[in-house]
C-alpha cells in the first residue's frame, strides 16, 4: 500500500482552525480516498464511465494503475469550500503533482440594452478571473464557450456561469434592459425637483423621442397683459430618435434688462426680467406632394418660468433656479436665496435700494410678510424690524379660469396674481437703534400660527450716511443671478472727455487777408468718462463688484431726490484691484456716459 499526500492546508470555520491532510491511498492497484478533517468528496473528471460521479471518503477508484494514461482526481473540501487535484501516471501508478484551491470568480457583468422589445440584440460581457485557467463561459450551464461575450440576447434576467481547468465554478445574475421607444413622446423638461424656473442664459431644453431624424415643432406661447405671443421652433432628432430642443434663444425675446421701478412701493414685480410660458409640440412630416403634415399637438404640461439669470459652471442644479425657488413647507431644508451676488450686501438707507427674490407659483396665495432683526457690532439683536404685510394674495392663481393669460402680467394695483415672478423688496421700516447689520427674511403664518420661512435670512450691512460729503458714484447693475445690485464708489474721481470721429473739410480761400482758417470741423463725437473706486474693499466683495464688467445693463444715479438714473457703458479693460493687507485692497473702474449732444456744422 502506498500513501500519496495531495495537499496539507489550514482552514478556518468560525473561530476554529482545522488542519486538513488530504491523501489518496493505493492498494493492490486501486485508489482509496482518505483524509483527516472535514468531509471530502472526490471527482474524477477523466473517467469515461463515471464522468459525473462523486466519491466519498472510503470509496475505491478501481484499476487506476493500468495502461499508460495520465489521470486527474479532484477533491473538494465542503466546509469551508476548497478544491485541490492530484495527477496519477498509470504507468508507474505514481503521484505526479497537484494544484491549489479554487479562486474562480465573476467580478462583474457588463450588459448593453436590447434596442427595442423583441429585437434580440442585447449583449453581456462576463468579466471573470481564475488562477487555474483557461476559463469557459455559459449562460445556461449547458453550452460552454471560450469567449466571455454573448450576443443576440433578449431583454430580461439571466445567470452567467464560468468554470476553470480544475472545474471550479462561479455564477452571477445579470439583467438586459429593453430601450423603450415612445413614439413622438416628451422625455425631459427643464425642471429640477419641484422647480420649473430656468436661467435665461443657460440651455433650456425640452427633449422628445421618436424615430431617427424625426422633425419636431415646438410652440412657445407667452404674452404680457393678456396679449398672446407665439414663437415656433423646429428641431430634428438624431439617429437614435432623440430630439434636443433648446429654446433659450427664443425666450430671450421675452425679457430685457430694463428698470422701471420708481421706488415708491414696498414690493414690485419686475416684468422685464421674468416671464412664464407654455410649450406644446408635434411631429412634422411631408405628404406625397411635399406639403407639411402636423401630428396632433401634445402639451408639455403646466407653465414654465424664466428669469434674466446666468447660472455658473459647477452649479449643482445646472441652469435651473431651484436654489432661489421656495416651497410652502415647514420642513424645507433650504429656503429660497435672494437674487443678490454679494455675500453681505450694503444697505444704503439714504439711497434707492432693494433685494430681488422669486415669488413662485408654489407660494402664490400665501400672505407673505417681511420680517427682520437689527444686529449690533457684537452680533447681538438690537430689536425686531417688525412684521409688514408684503403680498396679500388669498386665492390667487397664475391663469384665469379660461386659461387665457399665460404670462406673468404687469404689476397693477388690485390684480392679486400679478405678483408672480421676480419681485423687488424695499425696506422702509424704522431700523432699531444701534444696528450695524440687518437680518431680513420673508415668511408666512400657517393656519396653526407657525411662521414658515419663504426666503433665507439675508444679512445686510447698514450704511446710513455712505458718502460723508465726499464725491460718490452710486451704481446699479443686473447681476448674474438675475437681480439688481447696488454699490457706492467713494474715492477721488477722474473725469475725462473722450472725442472721436472728427470730420474736417478743407476750405477754399480766395482772400487770405480776411480768412479765419483753412479747415472747417463738420462733426465730432464726444463722451464723458468717469473713473471711480473705493478703498479697503474685501476680496469677496470685489468679486461681486467685478460683475459690473459683464453686466448687460449698468446705471449710475444722477439725482437721488428725483430717482433719476443714467445708463452707462463700462470700460471692460479698466477694472483694477490693488491688494494691500489681509485680502483687502482698493477697487477702481471706469465707465462712459451717454454721448454728448455736440453741434454739427
């Protein structure tokens, strides 16, 4: 009798470690399986008569030591699982070597979708590894192949199998999805969460899905004061049938950076910089005579809204104004932000000043109030600003009963729903004495008497006598988030006059004794230029100030008493920021006033 050890190894089952010595014992030309430790089964994959037979401990595998063939016997330890194998040379009835345990595994399965139900063009790629290669692959555990990719699959669930050279196996479930094609269907709208408000200068995309190269027509309906404006735009689907209709450039005809506020109201809806619109779409085909044929129009649902804003790269909501749109919910994590790009805006109490905010369809009908607290230099509350009723709109709606008014109407006294859109808040209450800052917020009171915030609490830096008798330039401009920004530049100013385009003609002189000149100025263009700035500006404040450079509209205050403003053009190469100490420095900028009305010869 000869004893051939196959493998000796340590296995851990729970907290116990067991040493297993696995042996095959030959006796009179036969083989017996024996071992010490947990239960073992053996398997002889090369036995033609018993190819799927399992051998237990104590069984004999007969007549191995005959002929001149090489046989492989594989043994499995069941708890915990471990597989090893031994090779016998029948000529010598001797042990020739063994291999280690099973490590075959499927790391992942990568599917591609079936293009349409019944197409049977889905695929999977099985990514697997084993130190006992080569690996074979199957998706029915019957038919095996050496390639790890399977094609021609229908949508649905399945199981992938692998086995290696020592018959170690693994399996993993997969799912092949079917791409659902909605004929002429709307698959995406410009909405984030519950916000249907978009920034005008970002993509505003409606996506449709049909067949490849389908033409879709989008109809945008809007209008002020009950008037109806209709804009149409055509877009074509790609080869996958996806149509991406960006309508932002069409919506730009609805808004303009113009300020009509006369600063006589506590709140004012700025019709120039916000609008609502509805969308419907259809498929466009052509008949045999090349005439257009429109399918039935389909609506994109409730109205959408747009503001004169440009959201920046990296914004988590993309071009949607979601952070600035509040919901009437007491547990809302983040009330709406004001449309102001300064971290702490300066509240010039002696000058025209306001804060812009979005009054959305979600809070239409709520009685909105203004609240706030004065804050002293030490951060202590100096007193409440006092509640002021801002918007009293019980039962207000966006549309009339017949749905005829689709836009945000111009503000008019007594028209309750006209407040929807970008509103501008003026603070007219008496500020508590000793206040250096003012925390302001909007809220409403629910039926249980709870005060529910509508906006964030925004801190303002109070500046009650900003100029201190010095020359100043008070500017107002449209900020990137779509609200008006204010700032006062107080510094020694430079006033210049730039002239250009002088037209000169040569005069004919017949009598030099009486002539006054040989040339005549016929026309010339002239503009005043002002360079103004401010000392000791913090870097974060200067960053918001720099938005003057790319603002579409900049005004300077001409007369505070009569609220007269003058549009100016900023010299885009003039901004200077001189850093001095701890992130603070001097800020300077130049701008051109309207052209001087010069006399013409």
